[in-house]
């Protein structure tokens, strides 16, 4: 609840900003209040304002009495109920022919008096913070995951595609296909990818992001990462959107027209198909996220030359037919930053408010 003094100070700050030329909703957003809130504080006697928050509401006739609340607290704190939630206590009482209040009322009273706490020996569940990283060059942040490929017997036999992606260049830096998911296969793939990119003896930090699958958290995998100087990062539990780059490339693969929807005949068949697809993706696929150049070209450092050539082509075309361009030509610029789960900024909040 904001005090009267704080309200007056906020109104003064907003008025000062508006007098200096700022827009009212921008000034309110800077102070983390809604424009309607500011207007209500400044003109509390406006008859057009919503008066419902100021109305006096009668107490419900069926409200729990103080005696009933005390009985609920006494019941849940009895030794026989010490380790039981209200969802179990209420049926037990009903079996004895007793009814005090509903299950939701039990929970509400326990929260009101600070009795709703985590019970048992298990650790209290915690919300894991969102992993967020910014890459400004290749080989700074990698994303990897495993997806299944149908075998000859759909639903019973699978092959597993392990794939590592550089989020800055969108290039595939490592991939393999195996008949099972394991931390050993994953650690071997990571080691080979690091060696292929010549990162073994460099001091540049490398982040490897993945989901929470068992191969990602295996002891062999973690030992390999620490040995190679790679920092592991994982998604929040049960949140697939935290690993968007890997999910996106798997969708690209599986939605190709030549994807064998009836499954692969064997492991070699799966590996050969993935080999052809990886070559297509790296050397032919014009990726929309990197201005429609191929990932292998970007990873090899050819992007500036390619884009400069495109800009020159557009400049020549505009010189030939200037009336076809109302403004500037297409800039063909690449982003200098690529974020993995970019944190929500204040600018994003303002755009939503405007």
C-alpha cells in the first residue's frame, strides 16, 4: 500500500517530467505505476473514477468465526495430523463423522496464520533462474540437444541425433547418431567439437547450454566439460522454450520434404541421411536469422564480404532505376549480439505500455 506522502511525491515527479516535455505514460512507466493510477491519485474526487475500491463491503454471512479458525489450527497441529496436508485431514475427519470446514478453508486459514509451510524431508522446490547469455562472436555460446528418429518399427525402435549448434553463427559444430542416449556419447561429441574448433588451449570462455536430460547431467559429461574448461548451462525444469535454438533446428530438419516419416531402416541409414541434411544446412541453407547467408559461410568469417557485395549490387540497381526506391536500399546488416533467452528489459515494458 502506497502512503499519502509517497503518492504526493510520485505525483510531483510525474508533473515535473511532463512539464519538461516527457509524455505522461512514459513518466508513469518509469516510476512503475499505471497512468490511470496516477490520474486517480491526482484527482481523488473525480466522480467519473471507479469508486469500487473505496466501497465498504459487508462481511460474508458464512465467514468462518474466530472459534472455527482456532479449531482448524488446533486440528492441523495435532500429532496425528502433523505430517498430513488438508487434502488428507478433511477426509479423515469426514470418516469420523466430523466436519469443520472445507479443504480450501483449511488452506486459507493456515496461510493466514503462517502455518502453510513445506513439510517432510524433501527440499523445498525452488524456481530456477532463467539462463541468459549473450554471444558477440562464434564459439562463445553453444546450444545442444538430442532428438529421436524413428527406426524400422515405429514406436518401438529409435535412433538418437546428438547435435551442437553455435548460436551466433547458427553453424553445426558437432553431430552424431546413436542407438541410445548416454552421457558417454555426449561427452565424446563435445570433446570432438572442441578439438575441431581448436578451442582446447584457448582462454576464451565457452558456454554449453542444454536441457535437463540425463545425458546432459551425467557424471561423465560433467567431468568432460570441466576438463575442457566449458561452462555447463541448463534449462529450467520442464521448460523446453529455454533451449530455442536446438528446438528450432530440429524442427527445420524434421519438416524437410525428404524426411523419412516412415522411419529409417537402420543406424547407417539414419547416419547417412543426417550427413546429407547437415551438409545441406551448413552449405546451402540460407538462414533467415543471419541475413540469408549459409551458416558455414558465417562461421568461416565470410559474412562481411558477402553482405558488402550485396549492398553494392543494390546500390548499382538503385543507380540504374532510382524511381523504384523511395528511401534507402536494404542495409544487409547482421546483429552484433545474439542472445540466448534475452532477459526482459525496461524498454520491452515501455513498448507494451505504448
